[in-house]
């Protein structure tokens, strides 16, 4: 391939990888912010959210330029389409990290009840999300469709933790009426992490589409 | 029955093995594009469909080429009759040094048609079919050389279509034209597919993807891959095809 086209593709991949690292850090930091109700970290996440947005615009624009200037086909077309969609998914995940940080900033609660945190399995939920995000970043770097596919099943754990959280928080709110606003806000954190899992599933599908030209969307895992 | 069938076609220019065991079927009223690097054999293969390689010194063909099930290299086939049914448009427009009208009427006249009214009707029909009528209807007696390159190429298409062929071969028909003229030729190809089966050789990947239903990729005399155009340009089966269409070749 003409070297400058190859270099444009590498540059695009590098930008997506950088955005990925930024979003990973945002999500990782949001875990610390929630578990410790650390408003300083929350503030830092909210400031950095602007960088995520700027990355999204830059990648959108670069993909548009690439399609207009180089008219990609086959694997190159699948690559730029995948980058465009992954870019959107990463930006939404960045939004969720920002939303979690805003919950930390706004809640009146001073400390987390460790017993509640344990029952909710929020730490595990963060760890699963971060593991999925990290594995998918590696899958894209190494163009490994099998690695991306392996991440899909991890989403089920997020769904089950999210589902269980509603009744645990409702019980807690009944026992601690003063914590009702906190419980309502905290429920939002689970929903955001569950939605993050959905975006990660989309990303896994996009990587498989790019590498293997297979469409996994709207198909059962074992179907 | 497919419109064109090639069966184990091998073709030599002297010692040079230009086409290696090619078999393919071209469906009726479809546009099929041949792509591949220069010297891959795509034009040689195209020219076999109306026997344009017959007089090339040292040329040797084995295998069969059937049009409507009939072997076009059978001893009883008249080449001039074959070429009435299999028209050709070349890379550079090649109008005759005659008027616009006479260029289109030429094929009819050499076929023995003398009825002036019939010829005039056919000329108008062919020029309308080639989307040229409105531009030339006031100057049908002007020299064909007075037309622009794009108009000359459409005139050549009208000339080929005037004798109602069932196959039209096009060897890089737009490579010498500006983008507007190219768009007109491509539009014509899409409109003509209802009447004829079109085989087009092109170096322009986007042109192949825009106008054709099926695409064949040739490399060093072999047909590497032949499939629906949509598949060739989104998910080709062969790595060599992908390398060629994405510009990673060689």
C-alpha cells in the first residue's frame, strides 16, 4: 500500500488507542471516587471529560477525511467504520465515568457503608468493566477477534449485578430513610456500569467486524 | 443458460502464457467488471469474446467460449456476424472520419439496410440511448471530430448499440475522460444493462464498484477471484484481491 495511506491508518489507530487509555483511566478513577466518595478525584474526572469529547471530535473528523480522500474498501473500509463506531462508544463510556463523578460530587453522604458496598458487589462490577475495556483495547492492538469475542460473555455478570442492586438499594433505603436520595443516585451508578457493558459489547462486535468481516450484532452468543 | 461461459480457457502469445485455465460464467443482462494490474490478462480475455485476438501473430487459444450456449470459435461461426452481436467500446474514442449521423448509421449500412427512414429512426434511438441526442440533434451532419472526448465516446457507444448487440465489451471506456463525462458513461452503463450484457475492463476500482454486479480479479494470467461486486469490495475471499483493491499490492 502507498506509505502515506498506511501512515494515515496507523495514525487513526493510535488516536483511538490514546482515547481508549484516557477513557480507561476515567473509569478507573471513577471507581476510586465512588468507593471512597472522593470529591477531588470526581472533580478531576469532570475536568478531563472535556479531553474525551475533544478526542471524539478529532477522530470523527479524521475518519471523515480518510473516507473522503482515500475511498477505502474491504479491510480498510471495515477498519475506519469500526473506528468511527468505537469512537462513539468510548465517548459514551467517558460520559458514564463523568456521570459517576457527578454523583460523587453531589451526594450528601460522607462515607460509604462497607457492608452495603460488599452486598452490592460494586467493586466487582467496576473490575469486570475495566477488565473488558482493557482486554478489548489489547484485542484491537493485536487484531485478535477471538480475544474480542471472549469479552462478550463477561457482560452477563454486569447485568446480574445491576439487576440485584435495585432490591438491595431498596431494602437499604427502607432501613435508612435518610439515605433515600443517596440510594436513588447510587442506583444510577449501576445502570451506568451496565450500559458501559453494552457499549463494550458493541466494541467487541466492531473489532470482530473489522478483523474477521463477521457481523455479530443482534445474535445470541451461542447462536 | 448463462449469457457467456468460458471453459478452461488458456491463451498464449507465442511462448507467453497470457491466460491460465480460466472458467467463468457471465449472467445475462448484468454488468461484469474485470480488474487487475496491467498485463494481468483482463483485456486479452475481454477481446476473446468477439475474437479480436484472432489475427494476433502467434496467438493460440484452447478451451471454449460460449455465448448463448454457442461456441464462438466453432468453424461455422462468421466473425463479422459475431461482432454484430458483441459490440466493443475502446479506451480512446474512435469515431470514423464521418458525420455524427453516419457514424451511427455505419453499422446498419454495412449490414445491408437501405431504408432511410428506418436508419434515421435507429440513429435517433441509439443517440437517445447513449444520452447524446439532445446535444447533437441540431448538428447531425457535423463531423464527429467536432465533438468533445466524452461526446465522442458516447457516440461510439451509440454506434455500437445501433445494431442491437446483446453483449457490449468495454475496455477502459472512461479512462481518457473527465469526471463529468465519466459519470455520463457510468450512468449509461447502468441504463443499458436492461438491453445488453456488459463486460467492462477498468483500472478504476470505484468505477468497478459503482457500475458492476459482479467483479473478477485477474493477476498474472489467472482469475484469482470472481464474485458479487459487493462482496469483492467489502470482504474479498482471497488475500491477493484485498491487497490489490486496497492498494497494498506488490
